[in-house]
């Protein structure tokens, strides 16, 4: 306590001296009161455990000696000193009875410093002899600290007797300065080691704003350079997903710890999208196609006006109407064969994704009219339509070598007279007036036999087909095949033009049977292919519930086995 007072400024000493005296007096008061209570009869005995030093001798230390021949212990001196201080609070003690060491003149002290208590063993021998060993040993000092703790009331219970469960317990503490450097093993210390966690990229969502472009956004948020953005767009199968996006659309992305793009996922619609991953500095692009739950629905209608408008009135999507119209046109002409009041039923399958219907596919159709009855079912094995008895709707040889309708500008005429000379000048083909660049398609499978440029015929192509027929295409602007190429029905082989001796843009189309030209618009073409054997049995098993749904006429959602395209199976036709 004196060391603390010595280390304080002079003004603080006068302020703290009464407090220090009061703490000491209260400690002595508690000790004496405890001793007095224990002297009374029928007083419960309380035990106080006092930790001793490691080298202390066994036994209970004497707090006071009655034998005058023995010197008082340091603890006894402390108690005696505390008792005298307690008496001083009750009555005056003559100055003559006070020892000189108990009088402190603070004005005499100019400066003072506090230092840790040095162990007597650490002092040199000459200092011990000169100064005398007036210090408390470590065991006595520890006991004095415990007694002071008791005197301060830290371990005292309430004045009212409480149950053991209600007895307050003080917080434990330590008066030693444990320096980490003085220990070899510090595993018991609650040290907190900050471990460096690996970087884990998080998914973020970007919502497109009005007028925002991918090139600028990628540089600002994805850490991409302008040239890197252009290279990525060139690699995409459909760059419109980023160049023609709309405000309000969004995409998800991840960046690395340096802010550079790692992964980007952009959905064009609820089903189709693209996934971009950066691998070793290069971008890998993968198409996303979500598979929904297949749902079949039956639509029924009556022809009133055009077939397309009548079909749309039933609730069919525009895509389904287009597919249906193109399908039926292969069999009959709506202008010539359809009549008002004709009935039709259409079975459609769609993908249901998040409550939204996508990807309508016509599974089956039944047309009942005044001039024609026709039922067609899609075959899952080759994605081709057949009648219920297995006949294909697609001919083995198409009548026209193009899609759409174009005006027939000159018929096949082997006896045509030349308008100037008047001599016979046969016209061995059929001319169709069409704009330059119109795609020309192969009417059947075969192999390209010639690709030639002629002064009169212009650029032309000759194909030998599998059934022995030959076809020729004249006045082309560009050939899309080479000699020896294999083509299938529907493949693009050329673009129409106006080359050679021609009076205007058109396609001259010829069909040769047994090396002789025939009228392509009237010649009997090879019959349709049909299913046979196991392929027919499998198709009819698949078509049975679809035909039953068409005949039921119950519109709305129907229970039909889900159609799924498969590459297995063969067409024996």
C-alpha cells in the first residue's frame, strides 16, 4: 500500500490516504469479528482455505504466539498492526505509543517509484547483511493477500443466513503476472489463431437496365477487357442472347477474388439458356435446356374460314398451328379439299416448367371432312408421322424442289415452237418464277453427279437419286454442293438465280426417268414408305392410346404416355 502511495502524485496521496486506511481498517474489522464469533458458544465453525507456497512446511501456520520466548510470525505482526489501526478508530492512541515507522511525512518525499517485490533469494548477500531481511516471504505475503480479500467482503455471504445454493461465489482472479515468454508450453492459454480461409466465389444476380450493353457491363462488373468480350460473343452459338437482351432480364455470375469472371449463366427463356465457364483463361460454353414435365392436351375445332384461323380459335399456339398446317399440306390442298364444317382434333404435348407451358409438339391429328378423312400419329422412333396402319406421310420423292409457293411461269412442253424461228424447240423442264437467292432443296436422297457452268443453262446441278431418277436445276446463282456429295430429302443444294440465257430470275427444274425427260408435275412418283415387322408393331402399340384420345373428343388435359424422341429403332420402309 505504501509503495502505491509513494508512486502517486502528491495531490492524489491526500485523496487516497483515507480510502487506503478505511480498506485496511475494514479488513482488520472483519478478521477480529470472525475471531470473536468463533469464541462464542454454539457458533458454527467455518473453514477458510489458505493456499501456501510450494516450499512451505506441513502444518497449520500460527497466527499468534503466546509463548514469549518465540518471535511473532509475520502474519501475527500483520494482525497486531491491523488491531491497532482498528483501535485508533475507536479511541485516540497517544503518539508516544506509536512507532516512528508508522508516521509518514508525505511532504518530505520529493519523488518515489514503485517496483515489484524482490525475492530475498534474488538479492545479493551483501545487501541482505546491510539492509536486513525485513521483507515478507512469499507464503506470508500470499496469506496476507487472502486475509485482505476476506476483509474486503469479496467472499462474505449476506448477513442473512442463506442456503448453500444461494451463497454468492466471487469471481476468481490471479495476482501473478504470467508472461508468455517465461513458459515453454502455452497450450493452456486461450490464444486465438486467425486462419486464412480459402476464397469461395458467391453467386450474384445482375438485373439489366434500360440501355445497358453487355460489353460495358462486362468491363465494369466482370473484370473483362473489350477484346475479351468480343471474343466471347464470337464463340457463342447465338450472340443475340447478350446483344438483344431486354431491360428487366437477369443473369447469374461468379467472379474470382480478383473480380474476374469465373461463371455466367444466362437464360434466354424459362427453358433455354447458356452456361459460360472460364477454364485456364479460356471460356467453355455449354447450352442449357431444362426438361419440364410433359403434359398432353386435346384440342377440337370446326373449319370456318381458313384452317389456320380455325385452329387458332381452339387455343392452339401459333407454333403448333404452323406445324399442323405444314403437316397436312403434304397430303391435300386446303383450298381445293377443305370445306366449311369439316372437323378436326389435335393432340399436343407441352413441357410444363414452373407453371408455364413451353415447347408444344403435335403428337397426333385427325381430320374428318367432306372430301377427305385422315389420321396421323407421330412415331417416337424417328420423329416422323404415319397413318395408324404404318404408312408414311412423307413421299419418297417430293413433287417440288423448294418450300413455299411460287408461280409456274412455263410448263413442260416437248413440242413447243420457238417464237422467232417457228421450229420445234422442246421445253424439257418446268419454270418457276422466284427471286434470286431462293433456296433449292433436294426432292429425294441421292448423290451429286455434276456441278457445271454453261453459257446457256448458266450454273446448274445434276443429282442421281437412289431410285434411278435424275433431276437437273438450271440458271442457279450459287451451288451449295460439290460433285460426289451425298444429299438427303430436304437438303439445300443451291440458290436460284438468273444466270445463262434467261429472260428473268427463275428456276428451271427437270426430272428424267430412264434417261428421258418427263413432266415433273404429273409423273407418278415413288410410293410412300411404310413401317413393317417389329417397327410396325412397336409403332401401333405406341399409337393406340393417342388414337383413342382423338376419337374420344374429350378436350383438355388427357392421360397419354409421355412422348419422348428416341434414336433407337429402325424404319424398315
